[in-house]
C-alpha cells in the first residue's frame, strides 16, 4: 500500500504529492531569507488560512493578490506583480510562492521567471486542475489578446507541493474543471486510471490521493522525458486544440466558462476526429462520450460560431506551416501527436458536438 505524501526528486524539480505534503514542506521553505506569495482573492480567503495553519513557522514577507479567473492572466496583471516586487525591493535570493489554481501558477511562474531575469518559485496548487496538470511541467505564461498562453516561457519551479487538503475549499465547478484533465490522462496514456474513473460521476469518487497521484505522475513522467514539448509531451494537447478555441470564444464574448468545460467539449470533438483517422471501435467512442456526458453538461455552440472558432485555432501554438496539428487517441490509453487534420474534418467534428447536443 502506498504511503503519502509521495516524494519524487526528478531533477531539476522535486515533487511532494498527497496528504501531509503541505506540513512537510516547511523545512525547505525556511532556508529562504524572504518569501513573497501570489494569490487571488478566493485563495486569499479560503486557502491562505489553511497554509498558515499548517505552516505557522513560515514567515511570509508580503502577499500579492490578483483578481481570479482567466481574464486576469494578462499583461496588466503581470505588470502589477512586477511593480509590487520592485516596490518591495525583492532581490534574487527571495522565494516566490504561487498559491492557487492554474491561473495563479501560470502568471506567477511567468512573473517570477522574468523579474530580474528570474527568481526561484514554488507552486502550491489549490485546485484539482492545478494538482493534476497546470502546476506541473514548467509552462508559464499569459494570454494575449484573445489567444490563450500566447506569451510565456518554459521555466521549472524549484518544487511543486500537492496536498489534497486544499480540495476542501473548492466549489463544484472547480472540481468539475479539474476532472476533465484527470480524464485526459486516462485517455492518452493510463488505462488503469481510466478504469478507476469509467462510469463514475466525479462526485462519487473518494480515493483522490490515488487519483491525483496517478495523474500527476503521468504528467511528471512525460515532462521528464520531453520538457520542451518537442515530441511525446504534445500528447497532452488532446482535447485542447478545439477546447482552447471554445474557451477563448466564450471569454471574448464575456461568457467565461471553465477550462475543464471547454476541454471536455474539445475531447468529444477530437475523439470523433480520432475515430475517423484511426478507425477506433464505436464502443470506445461511446465509452468516452458517455463518460464526458455523465460529468459535464452540454452547452450551446451554434454552427454560426464555427468560422470564429476556426480563426482562433489558426492562432494555436500547434499550427505548423499553416496546418493544424492535432494530438489524437489511437485507442483509450494511447495517444499520438502531430496529426494533420483537414479543416473540413474539424468543422464536421464541431457539427458532431452541436448535433449530439441537439439530440439530447
């Protein structure tokens, strides 16, 4: 039987995952002469008190707060962070702690990596999305204009501390959002994880230590072998080409949805594309779609939105020489990447999502 927390020292990043990780991280923090923390207003209210309760001897010099939500992952908020670091005369011996979800770890890592050419930072993810995916892997960045993660860097944190205790602070929508990424790992590489999830509503799962550890280790393993996304790490983009376009579309039209809602829709579309490219058995397609339907409500995308979604996809980082390159699944538990997909097939996949919406 595995004991938690798990300690993984995969140079240059160390990971601590599971119950008790938060309390055990104190010793490593105390070696820094000064600690600055980044939060959003929700984390400041619900998670910072938990951090202080479990680490009473860790002195935080200053807490910088940004507004929550994807709309805050922008240049303006980055400038706010840099201004605060400058005002506080923070030097390169200080530690920057990102306490929060994917938005906080993305923008916080970006701000820390660029301030004075880089100060060390540690991620303490507080959401399921952050624990299973966003806080791991050294991707930092901000959205620019309508485009997600358009500006950023690959920079590793010193460590990532993943303690499920913070999950107690989440609302239902945040749980659901993170669950999309957990499902993704099952679909692209971990059939055992998929078997733990299949047929279950995420509300009825209870062994989150094990689920988070499996998803996190899946990502750690991929990142360890392909840090700069030149090969197998691209498999992590399954569901994200169309999903990011959907997320950006709703953000542009001031109707923000969660990252997980968008990726769930993207995975349905890209599972359909996979089935056409690799002749996946109908039973497997139904298994994926039914599992997503069980955990995510459908939302209305009309065919009128398709041209705008395609324009957003053309700005995607996965476009090469004007061609969209998709990460797809050959079967449940096995993915591949750099698959060129014709625009007509992309359009048909979105229509599939729309029509099956109408059928329900």
